C-alpha cells in the first residue's frame, strides 16, 4: 500500500504542478475564459489513464499462465524504463519546466482552442500513463496485496491537496528535496519491479535458473510477519529469490543510484571576450 501511495504522490504531484502552472499563466494573463479548455484536456488525460490501467488488468486476467507471465514481465520492464527516465528527466529539467510550459501554452493560445486542449492533454497524459503502467507493475510484483488501489488514490489526493496549497501560496515545499527523496524511494521500488520482471521471465521459461536460489531467508522473513509483508510490498524483497533475480536487482540498483546521487554539473557561464580599445 505504501509503494502505491508513493507512486500516486510522486506522479500526481508532477501532474498537479503542470496543471497549476497552466492555470496560473491563464489567470495572470487575464485569459481565465480559457481555463475550461485546460480542464477539458486534463479530464481527457485522466480518462485515458484510467482506461489504460483497466486495459492492462483486463488483458492480464484473460491470458494463459505462460502468456500472463510474459505480459507482466514486459509491463514490469517497461515500467522500470519509464520511471527511471522520468526520475532523471525531472531532476534535470525541474527548474526550467515552468517557463517551458508557459511558452508552449502561449503558442497554443495563438493557434486556437483545440491546441490548448491538446497541449493540456499531452502534458498530463504522460504522467497518467506512466502512473497506470507503474501501478500495474507494482501491484503484480507482490504476493501480499494490501489495498493498493486505496494507496494510490490516497497518494493522488495528497498530491492534489499539496498542489492546490502551493498554488494558493499557503505552503512552501522544497520541491528539489522532495523529488530527490521520492526519487530515491522510487528507484528502490523500480529495482524490485525489475527483479519481479526477471522472475516472470523465469516463470515463463524464457530465462533459466528459477529454482537456483541465491539464499533462503524464510526463517528471518516469515510470510505472515508484518515486516516481511512490508518489505515485499514496498521493494519486492522475498525470502527465496533466485540468483538471477538478485543479480538483476543489483545490476539495476547500483548504477542507477550512482548516477542519481552524483552531483549535477553546473552549466558553465561563458566568459566575455576582452574588448580591444578603439584607436
């Protein structure tokens, strides 16, 4: 449930920030009459995201065992790719995001009403589709299911409340620090999803070594314990992983954390050339 909450909070806040930038730009530009176009695009993006999540669930439920394992493996690997790209993209472009969105909306206003709807739709749909795919992969990757839908809905609701308070100026949040800490947690979640994707490929007989266990922590992590359920639900830590699962988990986690925690290089400020005194 906490992993689902984290997904909803992180992705939801990104989408909420995007919408708040668009709304603030229209209000400050005395174009409040165009707000309905933004909300139309947002509503369409939300509907598409929900439909995509339902399609994933519907498809997985009607496949044979082997086909379902392959389907879930592909979904898990795609989710890892998208969430990793999103984490690094937000880390790199967060500061310039507001100005970029305002520029795109300004261009859309000149092109017409449909362009505004499409611009708002595309800005939110990306986050929504990522959320649906990541949520589906996260839910499939744990054996113990503890109200994941409640978790993601609470995360999205929290994100909306935070976004509204930021828009109203009622609270101030260090967004850089927020996205850094949630990024770290999501990397751990993604490592568990990647591990589960490898496990699914082994279940489908695409990869070998399903019964070659790396270790057995059954005594330390009993299935019915609260801490075993917590670790399994958040990070897909299982008591009896295969060697290939552990290798895959470490192969993703170590380099991803290294590049994420590495200090960003500040852009070099060009030094003006010395001027020659006039004769």
